[in-house]
C-alpha cells in the first residue's frame, strides 16, 4: 500500500519538525512543510497531498482557517487542524470549514496517527458515497436532468438550477460553474459537464467556455457579453459558426 502523503502547515519550526519526524517514523510521507498559508496555497498548484495538517493560528496574512476556506473552494483535500487553543470561540470559527478533525497541541504520536487515519477513512467514505449518488441515476429522468445539476461543494451535494448558471469555465483539471451569487469548482472536464447540461440552453463557444444562451446580452464577432457579468467571453474560431446558427434559429 502506498504511503499517505501529508502536507504540514505550521508556523512553529520546532513543532513542525516534531510532527514531520513522527509522521515519517509511523510510515507516512511528508511532501512539504510550510510556515504560512500563502506558501501552502502556492505549493498546491503543483502537487496534491492526501491530507493536510493545518495550524489554526498561522502567522502571516492568512490564518489557518482562512487558508482552509480557500483550499475547500479549490481542492478536494481533507484538512485536520492543529491547535493549542481548544476554546469554544476558536472551535466555532474552525467549524465553518468542516475540517476532518482536530489535534490539540501538545499531542502524542498515537493521537497524531489516529487523527490522520480517522480523517482519511472519513474522506474515503464521503467520496464513495458521493460517487454512488452521482452515478445512481440522476440522469435517468431527463426532465430532472434538464432542470438542475448536482455539484460537490464543501463535501456536500448541492443542487444548482440550470437557469441560474451564467457560464462554465475550464481551469486545468477543473471546471467552474458561475452563477450570479456563487461559484462552484468541480473536478471534471468540459466534455463531461457539457453532456449533463441541456443543449437547448447551453452552448460551447470556446474550448474553455460554455455559456447559457438565455444570459446573452450582446455579441460581436469575437466576444459574448452576458447579463449581470462584466467579463467578455471569447468566441473560439471553430465554435463561431455553430453559435451564430443557433442564434439565428432562436
């Protein structure tokens, strides 16, 4: 079995070193140790751990809680908080991020291992449950499939009304669903998400963009402007003819 890959985000160098030594000794792989949230977020652009140990009270611009909020929005990685503060106020703030556990400092090696294993197990079971729900037949009923789409947000399945989607944007291995009030980041491809959307309302206009035809406010030969959204969406050359044909049919 492959070693679990752990990222440590802890601003106390001695504590970070102790954690790293404990993890390596108990069979884990430490892929990085950072003292602030900014460095950790930069690292996550290039590598993904199996789990993150995050100090709640980080030094720097971002606290551990704020860093975790960003991680939850962009990545599907379980976070376990490290904290010397078990007061109710701190715990209440941390709850918002739905962490996979807390480790109170100072800790014993067995506490560290137990917390990591429990968090990893919980994360695995959530992914299995999500996968079953996703493939259970949400698309069997074509009427339902045309009305909304399910997306994962903060470890929950959220039902998003297709009418509220303004456009979809590709970002490496993810797609971002933009609504007027929220953004949902999904680990998917544009091709897969395109299949789940009703083609009478949605159309691919660029390799990186799918738009809601009902949200178009204006259009020229190179860009589409959408209602309630200031950014111009580019029109790819290979998609232009199909878009204009669809608009002429309306």
